[in-house]
């Protein structure tokens, strides 16, 4: 591991100011991903600014009925919160579907959003990777790509975003609150992560030294009727092949409103707006769910080893929505 | 025939004698021995798969504070014997596989060594490499023999004629991927060189084997080499001897007087400490209307390394499993620019029986027979390969008892006939086998310590299987004393020689020596020995070896549930019944079988090392990418033994259970997945992607 300086700021503005002066620095929270990447030489920051104790560790009720989650709230705490479990079960389920108990005890809300892709080439510094070393090429494009993107990829990068939590937050229209050198701004969860384009080294739309300080969940009338379905190659402790976060509101047998986001298919949590639009007003039945999924997935461009993700995504969108109608 | 001793301790389900130390963290593993001012070793691995090192620039690494040395072919101590190219570490410029050690850093901290290793600049003259195994390669060759000394090919009767004239036949190809052992404890060494003596604290399956090879390779007297290995966190065939141990010893020689600590990272476990070759296996079976096999062939294509041959024996179990008039088995190898494959838990049997037992399931269906009945119908009288009778063969008893325990009777044979909610449910069965292996050369020493206590010493090794306990039980019965009166000392080459822990041979080889030493001890010293009385004896070869074929057998049953929407497979229930001679300790044996069957499940559903042929190395080289089962993947195991008294195998009547647990499990699961879904996956592992239609 490359030697680095460890800095513990007194408050949020101090941490932001410190990092703003350190172009090769990083914030450190739970460290469950960053420290691994440093051991492997994938990330080699000069300075780590510890923010673990600076942001809030509380989950607060908002006046409008939503919740504000401090960035330092651990994944375990967030998953176990009664309000989250009753009002936003999709979020609790997504958290519990990720990592292991030990990791969830350490990982934070802010850090989880910023975990980096699990592409095997990104993790192996002896192979080309545009995300790790811009301009070297994408090894996964013609290599081991069974876990890679089917939507929104570019010739420069076919990696996927690995956070389950981010997928649920995207479906819930969460808002990410960040503080940077220029002050505070609010970013819709769906716009936090970005598609790779020709800058795959940038996972998110955050600028350098911008720190996530909270995530706000807006109230949603039907968010209690939500669920997270994650498909993986073993029963626990694996990243998603494909996952779906969905919430459904049915009136008189028809879809009144719906939220759908997919994980494991793109460089960002994939909000399935085409499917949502196709569903509103349609019968809440398998046929329309299937048609909506197909509308969303029509744009899918599978790679050599991941064409299975297209039917898999279609199947779990359909099945999860059916489950949310209470169908057997 | 061997006389069996009266058994008081053998057969008792004793808890591990080393359990309290293990769970309190006080059982020392090799890397945990404490030394003042040790140096830490970190290797630099080749970033090309074939070529020559043209330049090593250690300047940036060497300039780091705390770096003591940067070793490479330019300055490493010379080895005396480089005939084994896998072990010829840092002796030449040649690169033979990606990940080969081309340099190494010694530093005062692990962190410094690791960082410095990343700063060593290595230039290569890269040459085209070839790492792709395919069955249609033009350069496949027949090795002289296959592991360990089995004939490469066999032929009985006239396979071609029998197969071509048959009406019911199968001709299918089964493939298994490259797999890596990954014991929980990686390969670790502390090496210390001083005044011509080399001491290694080593995580190994064979202290004496390491001693002999190190002495030969380094050109020193074996008596000046000491290997200490009291506790080992798993080996599975990977901890015999590889380049990592040679590198640690070389480094110790380079920095005389300083202990050198070397532990592989998980990523490093995927290059250079062995793996299971991928296999391509064509199986052809034909049967008469009565469900008797008339012809069987098993043709295997595997890989080995250009620098050293290892020939996996995947078709060997087919030579003994079932009666057939006409049989052919072959093995062919491709020599590639890859690390050397090696023994991996049930080498040969694990991949070979996946293919054979999948094919037997398919053939039973073609014959319209229940797969248990089909196997029983093809039970042989004699071992086909040797023509010898079996010392004991209770496969049929295993199948019947397993079927009874698992509730097999009344099974609807139609695939995809049972659905519970979104789960497709099916059941499958497969047979298991593993040979009885006894290595000659183990010696046990027994001395009387007074007060009724006996010290029993040999350089056996417990790689996590329960050897500390089982050998104590054997010694107790051999001496007709209580287990509490046995002071067992193993894992150190200052003790008498013992053969390696491999081939499920440990208890057979070592226990036989202990019995022999106890006999000599009592002959010489009687039942009331003087304090300090001592005797030593070696295990002779088995005089019955030429008279009988000796194998353990088993039957594995599995229930598979497959999600109709996603192809996710869950295995809520498995049953394994084994006929493996006398079970020395049913408690630790059950744990070993659980581990074996779990591994079979892992092989069926999870494990696959993904090589990117452009680069030549394994890409999913960590536990995020290389999957083994999590606890949530494991359901109920029902494990039972057939009460088998085999007087021909050894004085304990035991057959070895280290590997047989894995052997039938993968096929039982594949067969259950077929029964659940109607989809026959002949290419492991069975992932959701392969089940989505």
C-alpha cells in the first residue's frame, strides 16, 4: 500500500476545505471498499480525510413525512430502522441483500453510495482499464463480462454500479445532499451516478471535495408497498447479477403509479422510466408487466457473456410487480 | 489378513483434542510464531505469460526506507537443482506463466514490502502465449501415466463394435472448469537460515516431503533442514510444495540470521500454488434392453503446464465403477503457458465422477430405469481394471440406505413435474468412490513417560481434519490404554518420518505405523515398561495389496430447487451414505464429509476460475469473484455410514474419508437440477445464466 497521510478534520467544512487542497486525496468513512482498493494499488490517495464522525449518524423525520438519513448512518442501522422497514421496505431489503453483517456494521450510507465497480479488470492493476487508468482501454469489452452492463454502456467502459442501496434510493426518488467548496447542493439519486461515456473514471456527478452529508427520502404514498429482488449466484454475500427495486400502487385493478429501478445492468442504478410510463393506467397483470419490462429492455445491448441478463431482468421486473399486486 | 485390535477408542465420537486451542486462538499456525525483527517478503509477479525478463530496475523499491533487499534472477542465491522448473525460482530470465515470481522484496514491514514490490520495474521481451484448452487442439498428447501412477489408457473387449451395434446409447461431452483450492489459511512460511541450518515454520501437508525437496533444491543436507507445521488451516492438495516456499527459503539464505515471513495474499493464491485442471470429457455408454451396460468409454482432455507435467486421472474411476463387457478410457493433455496444475481434493474422481454419474443418470432415463436401480443392475463382481475381488464394496448398500433415508421411493421420474410456488423441485442421486491409498515409509516412535503415559511421535500433520484426535485414538487402542494417556506429538521433522497428508492416506499410512510401533514396543517392553522405554517402527506395505482392489464407496442424494424466473438454484437437502471401512472418529469424520459434500455443492454451483486468454491469468482472483458457498447456501446434511469391517486394508480397518465426500455430490446436484427443470447442464458450474431459457 502506498503511504498516505491520515487527516481527521474537526468539522464538515474543515474536511471539505482540507480535501479541496488535496487533488489526490479521498474522504474515508467506513473504509470497507476504499481500504481494499488501496491495498491492491487500485486507488492510491495521498491523503485520507476521515469524515466518519463528522456527518450525522441519525435518521430524522422530515416535516413532509419523509426521512433524512445522515451520511454516517451505518447500513445495519438503516436497514433495521422501524420507519424504513414500514415506510420504505424496499430500502431495508436492499441493504440486507448486500455484503455481510460485519460489513454492514461498518459501511455508511454515504460510502455505500460511492462504492466502486466490481469489474475484475478494475481490480487488477496489471490489465488495461479506462476507469482505473483512462486511455488504456476496456478489457471487459471483449473479456470476462458475464457481470457487466447491458444498458447505457460505452465502448470505453461496460462496468456496473454495485450498490444495492443506491438502486432502492433511485426508485424512491431520494435526494443526495452534498456539501462542497461551493456550498451545499441537492442531487436526485438518479443523477448521482452517471453513465460512463468517454469519462468512465468518473463514477458520479460529484465534484472533487464534495462530501455526501445526508440522503433524504421524500414521502411516497405507496412506498410501503415496495420490494427489492436481487438475483445472485449464491444465496448471500454476492453482488447482484440483476436486481430490481419496485413500488406499486394499484387502483381498481389498474396501475395508478409505479417506481422501478434496476441494479447490475448499468454504470448507474437504472431507473426504468420507460417501463413506468408504459404501466400507468394499464391493468395490474402479468401481461402488462411483461410488456413494460420489454419496453425498458428493448435498448439492451448484451455483451458476449451476459445476454442472460435481458430475460433475467424481464422476469424479475414482472415477478416483483406481480408480487406487489399480492398475486400468488 | 490383518488382525484387528480390540477397539475402545477407535469408533468413539471424541471432540477434537485441539479444539480449545483452536477456538481460543492459541493453536499456533506457521505465520504466527513470534520472532524479533523479522523481515517480510512480498513477490513481484510476471505481467506476461511467456517471455524473458530483459531488465529489472529495483532502484525505486530499494530507495524506500525499510527495504532490505530486492531479489531477482540477477542476485538471488543459486539453487543446486533446477530440474523441477516449477521450483527453479529466480534462477533465470525465462517467464513460463503469468504470475510467475520474477523478483521479491524484503522489508522491515509487510506494508513496506508490498508497496516496494509495486515499485520494482520489470521489462520483458514478451512472446506469444497459449493458455486455451480445447478438445480439438492438434497438439494433445498422451502422458506416460496419469496421477499418481495409473495407466493413461485402458481397453477391454471391443468398445467400437459393441457401441456401434447397440440400440440404447449415449454420447455426450461434459466439461468442468479450472478451480483453485483456497484453503482458509493461505500458504505461509517463516524461514530462518543460520550457520548452515534452515528452519521453516510452514503451512504444509508434508513436513518430510518439504524437507527432502528443499534440501535437494538448495543443495544442503536434509539433516540440516527442519520443518515445523503443528497446525495447518487447510491444504486440499495445494500445500505440498510450490515456488512460494522455495522463494522464502532463498530469501532467508540471502539475509542470513533474519527470519523471513511470507504469507500469500488471496489474489496470489490463484497463481503458482496449484489448481484443478479444466476438463473436457466425452462419455459414451450403451446398454441392452435389460439395462445392463454393454459398452463404456470415457475420453478426457485436460491441461498441464509446459514447465512440468501433471496428468489428472479423471477417467480412472470409470475403470472400476460399473460392470461392462467393453470399455475404453483415455487421457490426453495440452501443455500450455500456465501454472502447474496439481492435486485438488479428489483429483480425477471429482471431475471424472461428475461426468460419469451425470451420464449414468441420462442413461438410466434412456433405459427407462430408476437411477438407483440402474446403478445396482450394473454392479460388478470383480474390479475390472485389475481383475481382483474387492476387499469390500458396499456401493449397493450405500445406494439402498441412502434411498431409504432420503425418501427416494415413489419418486416421479418425469422432469419438471413438481413445482412449489415459483420453485421447480427435483431430486438426484450419484455414486461416489475413492481408492484406499497407503504410502510406505511412515515411522512412529513410542516412548513411555511414566505414570501410565505414552509419548507417540511422528511428523504427521493435521491440516484441519482432526488428525490430532484420530491418531491419539489409534495410539490408545494400539497400546491398549486410554486416549488421555497418549501424548501425541506431530508436525515437526525432528520427529520420525511420515508420508504426506494426501490421497486420503493419512490415517491409513500413519495409523499403520503407530500400530506397528506399538506391537514392537509391547514385544520389547511388555505391558509394564520402564520409564523411558522406547520403540520405533515403520509401516510396511500392505501385503494384501496384490490380492484385492481396495476402494471406498458412497452414494449421494440431493434435492434441488430452481427458481422458475431466475434460475437460482438452492439445495435444501443432501444425504450421503458412505462405506469407508471403520470410522475412527464419527464426529470429526462427519465434519470432513460435510466439508466434502459442501465442496461438491460448491463445484456444482459456484466454483470457476475465469482465465482471460489474452492475458493468461485468472481474473476473478478473490472471494468476491471466485465463489464458494456461503452458509445460506447450505441446507440439511444427512450423513450416515455403512458398518463396514474391512480386515484387508489396514490394522484399523479404515479406508480414508478425506476426499470421497466431494466425489458424487456435484453429479447428484446436476441430476437433481435436471429433474427439477428438464435442463441438463453438462458444463459446470450450474449458474442461473445456464438455466434461463
